[in-house]
C-alpha cells in the first residue's frame, strides 16, 4: 500500500513568512520614530539658541542702569585704631584695719558709693574701753604733773632764800619733766584708741562702684586678712589703654605737643560709638615682642557706657586733611594698572579714569590725582560696564525709598550701603 506524501502548499509557506515580516515592520517603525524625535529635539534646540542670541543682542544694546555720585571737596579725618581694654583709674580692695566682729554692712552690691561714705561697721566696744582707760591714765598723770610743777615753784623760792640745797631743786625739775613725758605717752594712747575706734567704721577711700560683698555680718575680720570686705572701682572718669604700631609713635608725639587729641571708643565690631575722650599719655617704652606702644585715653563715662576690663576699639583722631577730593569707596575699582573709576560723560556713556587714592574712612575715599571736584562717578552697577558703555542713571531717592537711611537699592532688587 502506498503511503501518502505530505503536501507543500503556497498557503503554508505564507504562514511561515508572516511572523518574520511583522517583526521587520515593527523595527522599521521604531527606528523611524526615534529618528523623528531626535530631529524634532534638534530643531527645538536650534530655535532656542537663535532666540537667546536675539535676546542677548537686544540686551547688549540697552543702557546699563547705574547709580552715580559727584566727587566733592571736604575734610578727611585721619584715624589710628587699636583694640584696647577699659581700665579703671583706681581700684582698691577695702580691708579692715583692726580685728573684730563685723556688725553691719551699709552698702549694696553694685552701688555707686561716694568718697567717705560708710561701708561697714566693726564692733567698736573694745576700742571704746581702751579709750576710757587711756583717758583715765591721762587724767591721773596730768594731776601729778600739776602737783610737781607747784612743788617746783616752791623749791625755786626756797633755793633763792638759800633754804634748800641745789640738788633738791634739780630733783624736782627732773620729776616735772618725767610727768610731762608720762602725759605725752598717755596722749599717744588716747590718740591710738581713738584711731582704732575710727577704723571700726570702714569708709570708701574714693568714689566708685562697689563690688560683691566678700564677708557677711557676724564674721570676725582681721587686719591681716587678704580677701578684704569688698572692692571699689573708680568708673567716673575711666581710662582705655590701647596699643598702636611703633611706626605711628612719632606722629602721635608730634600731634600731642600741638594740643589734645580726641579718642572715640567703639564696640568690638566697630558699629556703635560708646564714648568720646581725650588722649592722656603714652607709655615710656615699646613692647619688643609686639612692636607696639601703649596709649591711655580718659573718658568721663558719666552714663557708664564703659565698664572695667571691657574690650573696645579705640580710634584716635590723628589729623584732618583739608579740602580733599572725596568719593564713595564703592566707586573705586581695581585693575592691573591700579585704581580707577568709571566717570560719567555728557553723552550718557562712561570712561575709565585711572586715579590715585589716599585715605579711606567711613565708606569714603580721598582721591589725590585723576579726578576733579564735581565729576560724577559710578558707585553701583560698575561690574557690568566697560569703556564706552551706555548707562542709564537712576535716582538715589527712588532707590532708597522705603528702605533704611543710607541704603541704596541696586538694580535687580538687591540692597546695600
């Protein structure tokens, strides 16, 4: 019997080729989509770059907003500054000068006391007893002296009458002198007892500020105690001791011969002026370790602005430069050639002007060369300028409106001094 032969038909062949064709079409479509997306992104990037270039070109053509200030003529102060400490003119540890029990304390801690005011009382009764004894001894010896003097007058009369020998008269004279010496000793004992009684009342040696109480009432105090009862510091007036470089010493000494020099005391951040005083003296030697010399200034300190051992910045007014050309320090720029400013021209452009600067104080700088009085310079916005840039001048009153005094609103919303 003949076996059937499998038939190979056209439909079966198409069935096998169909999956291969479907995969090829899918890959083709996917590649087309990727290429189309990449092309669209490239076109969008090109369009954005063209737009940015146009916008940048337009921005460069616009004038730069700036603030300007005119150079003015005025006096420029020359200061020397040193970090110093507040030092009281007088400081004393009040101790007892006698031994005894502390009965009363008459001061409050931190109180301002006057010279001679009563601070504490030590039990005075032992010293009153000693004074009474000394008074009694004095009365006894004084009467003995009076009697001896009466006898001496009688002996002199009898000796003139040749009734007694000379030796008896000399003995009586010696006895009178002996009693006179005894009276002097008694007077010394009385004075000593009165002095001890005075020392039982402790008083302030000078006006100043009382410190913390070191001994409580009821304790026995001794003259040999090292701690004392309290400390008093003189705070009105008060001094500030501060160092300056030795190179500044000749100028300071020369100016001191011409009159008094003013000294301002500022806080440690140099933001708040605390008090104003005068330079009192200069130390007699230079510290070789630091190359500085110490100066002392005195302040009235009536409102207690300065406190002992407080650190302050002392600013000494050394000189005043008259009729200097002054501009805000913000106008001074730096380049490899030195300092320069952007000067405002009549056609609303700026030009770079090389200048020589002098003293800088309080946000202002003196210009010694390169700029005249009345010429306007850019004080804000100079970072966007170059030679010949066009500018738009903004008014400071508008910029500072609503802000604190002395502030300037920069273009872009920033604020600064």
